């Protein structure tokens, strides 16, 4: 069975680590744009730098892709869970964040990548002072 471009992307992205970031060129076009709730990155070189910084600052990061929804010949949504460990967040314990990626392909490579996830669950809830404030607010609003 032949893999779709989205399946190849998910497999390749899940296999990324600090030692193989040159493989980003197999996944993305040179003029790609990546956007998430915290960043907008333009161009493959900037994406490489972003990923290098990301992998340098975490103890572990893992993406598990759960579902792929083909929207059109060139558009796909991937659901995923990112699990990571950062020495300064949650005392270095694993943090899992659910999210999804909206991908637009040109040929077999992504040129637009937009991630959707709860930035609080990723970062803010795990910061010492801000995390307590967010937990208090959630309790008050429940």
C-alpha cells in the first residue's frame, strides 16, 4: 500500500530529533510558513532554527499522530498528542498536549502548516506563579 503525502509527513515529523533536522527539507518547501498559538515562522531555514532550539531545550519530545482527515487534494488535518519534558516545567515531568495541524501541500511537501492547541496546557499552566493563577481561575469558572 502506498503512503499518502500526509502519512509520509506524519511519519517523518514524528521521527525528527536534534540529530536529523536536515530531514525537514524532505517535509517542507523552502518557502513554507508555520504558525501556532505562540509563533509564526517563515522559510525552511527559520524552521530548522526553531526546531534546533526546541530540541535543545527539552529533555524529550514525542509526537503521536492519531487521525488524518483529507479535506481536499492539497489540504489535510492531522490530530496528534505531543508529549515532552522540559527541566523548568512541571518539575521535569512529562506534559502531554492534544492538538491538530492543518497542512497545505504543494506536491508532496508542506508549504503551509498551522497548529492548533491549548497554549495554557502547553506552557502557561506549568509556570510556577502563572500556573497557580490559571488553576485558581479554572476552579472559579467551573
